[in-house]
């Protein structure tokens, strides 16, 4: 059953602007290159040819926050690095999303001391948490798909 059969004799089909915009946002997310610790190796592995995040419209990790709309915080965040991450997040154009990858980014992991931030959600609004120490590339891809579902459910009133 192809698109031609669904469209009927009229040759077109209808949808809402909300669905089209949300679909295009999910298929063109560009992540910011921000590997902070051992989780960064797994993030790079998810981009490699074996797991291929290019299937999801993420052809490459961007090095500039002004060209990115997804911040994947991979690894432990020190108190010294927190303002830098916040500045990078503030430079990203809206709409923007954050994935906390790994136990260290989510809640400090095994590092319960004065130098490590006990969760990146203290400085950034996190959309999706990916568990594991370090999480496998499949877990990151699952987190991206969860974020896709979240973006697909956004309404026009949330865009402002």
C-alpha cells in the first residue's frame, strides 16, 4: 500500500503544519561535539559505520554550538566545566535539546565529591537520560529515538 493508494484520485494528502515541522526537526538534528569523559568513546562509536547515526539525520557531530540543536553531555561534568557547558547551551539556536549520557552526567556516578557536578540537570534542562556506565551505543541510539518521540508530540503552543 503505497502513498499513491492513500492519496486516492486527488493526487495529494493532507497533514498539519505541526506534524510536518516536528517530523523535519527530528530528521535533521545536529548534535554538538561535547565528549567529557569515557562516555565520549561510546558516543563516537555510535557515530561510526557499525551503528550509523546517519540513519537518523545526524550526518556528523558539529563543532560549533551555533550549528547544533542537540547537546549530548557524555561523561562527568566538573564544577569548572559547568559554566562552559551552560555557555555552549545558551549559544545554540532554539529549539534545542539535551541528552545526559551516562551515570556521571545523570547523577554524578561514583564521583561523590566537591569537584564533580551531581547531575548536569543542575545547570541545563535535560530532556532524556541515558543510563549506563558507560552506556552502549545502542543505549544512546535508544535515547535519541525517545527524544524523537518527545519532539513528535510537541504542540505549536510549546514553540514560542
